DNA sequence: ACATTAATTGTGT
DNA sequence: ACACAATTAATGT
């Protein structure tokens, strides 16, 4: 499979030799372009993703108000998996979330049966357990931010996260896209950004925002 | 090079 | 929240 060395590099310390071998034999390698939908709402989940490179954003849909309103939950980065895929597979449930590639990404898909088989490996159990742990922490954080933080702080957190993931402090994004991820209106984002700009937190041009040192 | 159009961003109510 | 103005980018002639 392509990207074999890269896979080993990322997961060598995490999985046993035998397990690494099994993964290489059974996983499906897939590349995905930025903005492609990996999993959509109500789709059934037959595979579990292992991210090798790139980032995936996980969104929750607003059930009540149709209109495709979404709220960003968190990002999946390399070395991680999506815990919702775990619970979906195990419970044979349909997807509660939508997963979209934040950038061009490379990943491995693990069939459901295998992920159950591999529970006999300690490395696998630890990996799954840690994934749950990390996600719970991140979700709690996300809830705190939504519930208790003011929108301008939330916006700043969001921008910093994106900058960290893309490895650049200049983000190519429109106000509209931001508002959709944060589940607000575009106008609000524009005004908040203006406020942040006047407080020297960032600088904006058309179609891009440059974060300044904090 | 210019005009037209669409997309993005700014502002006032 | 909405409507509209202003600005910039994209495209055609």
C-alpha cells in the first residue's frame, strides 16, 4: 500500500508488530480532497477511519431548523480516529454527524469486523480507549466554549485552531464559511472580526485572515 | 483595456 | 435580522 512508511512512522509506537501487519493487510487506503464529504448524516458506517495526514472536521446538524445549519464539533488530526464511527459501528447506528475534509487528507479505512477482532490486542484496546478519552475532553471543552464564552472569544479560539492545523497563521477563508462553522450569521462574524482587528489580534484582507501574535 | 457580473465584505436601521 | 452599499475578483468582449 502507498504511504506505508508514513503509517509505520505514526503508529509504530502504538500498535504491536503483528497488529501493524494485520492493519496493512486489511485496511483500505484512501485519499480525500479538501471539502469532500467523508460521512454524512444518517449514513450507515461500515468502516472506521485512521488519519494519516491532513485533518477532518466533524459537524453536528441542527435537528429542528432545517436549512443545513451545522455546528463545528472538533477536528480530527493525524494519528486519530473518529469516536462516533466507533460507537456507530458497534451499535449498528446511523451516523449522527457529518465529516468533511478540512484539507487534502490521507487515511486508512478499517472494516467493522476487524476492529472487533483486534480488541484482543492490547495496543488496539488502548488506542480505542484513548480516543474516547481525548474526544470526551475535547467535547467538554467545546461545550464550555459554546455555553460560557462570548462569541468573540469563541471566534478567536476557532481561528487559532484552524491556524494550528494548517500550520500557517494566514487562513484562506471567508466570513460566510466561518459563520457556518460557528453557527452564526455572516454579519456577526464580520463585525466581530473588525473588533478583533482593531484590537490587533488579527489583520484581514479579502478571502484571508492573518493572525497576529498573541 | 474596458464593461459586466458575481462574490465578498461593510454599514445603517 | 434584514436590506442595501461598497469593494474586489472573475469573466467576457
